[in-house]
């Protein structure tokens, strides 16, 4: 995972979307991060195929749409923590 100099709270302030609104809005978060210059790349929309922790927002869904950022070299997933049922990182 790429290291950002700014905390999730700082990034939320920069993009104008509070952290409590990030779960379930992955593409919007990815898009705003690119638009606001938090990171370079392209926001993409697809399907989450990774593990989903019990008790997470998506734990009972068989198909999960998801958005992330691709910068040509890395995949940046600002809302991955939602699938892990973890705090933002």
C-alpha cells in the first residue's frame, strides 16, 4: 500500500468528504482523491474480489461493486479498510 504523508482525516478534509461518509462511496472517494491532487492516477470502478471480514458493511453481499485508483504502477485503495472492518488507514 502506498504511503501518504497525510492522515486519512487530512485527506478527508482535502477532498471535502468526511471519513464517516467513505464506506459505501469508494468510487467517489477515489475520484475526489485524483481530482484534488492527493494522488495521481485514474479512478476506476469494478468488482471487489478480495476477502470480506465478518461484520463489515459488505459481509452479506455476494457481489460487491468497488472503486479504487490505478496510477500505472500501483493500485491505491483508499477504502479497503471497510472490507477489513477496520479503522481507516
